[in-house]
């Protein structure tokens, strides 16, 4: 029952019941990426969409599928083999505990580390 209610009322965690119904009626499965996101297109139309596996975050779409979603390529990407100099795809980590925190940031592991160690603040005499 809890799963059914989450399908009806949550849009940020996978597809809602409305999206799944539309996909069942008019969608054609195109492929799946390495993160488990499933890609669809309309049978007799130009629409393309993704049903995320977990949190709905657009930065979780890899580069090949991003090109297909934005109509830059017509055919869905085949199994992509990255070049030796490419890093693995990572989603946007802003706002998560794994976000980049530069030295001097209040959220850095050691917030007292000065951002510029050569800086000497002014101290009044007295």
C-alpha cells in the first residue's frame, strides 16, 4: 500500500502512476543505461522521456543518452565504451554530503583552515 501511495504522490523518486500509465499506453521502450534509468519514446510521435531508477536528477543521464533525449542524435546510443582518458560519469553532487567543499568553506571538514594562508588580518592596537 505504501508503494502504491508513493507512486501516486511522489514525482522525485522514479515515475509517478500517471507517467507509468502514459508509458504503458503510448510508450515504446528504447533502452537502459548503466544506472538503471529507462528511456522511452512515443510510438507515433516525437516525445522522448526517461524514468529514473531512484532520485529524479537530470545530471544522472550519461552523455550518450543526453544527446538522444535532446534530439541531437536520432538513434539511441549503443553500448558506450569510454576512452581511456574519460572519467566515469558522475551526477551533480551539489547539495549532497559528497559535494566539493573548498578550503576555507564553513562546511569543509576543517573549517579553520585559512583560505589564503599568506593573509594577515589587521589587529587594532590596544
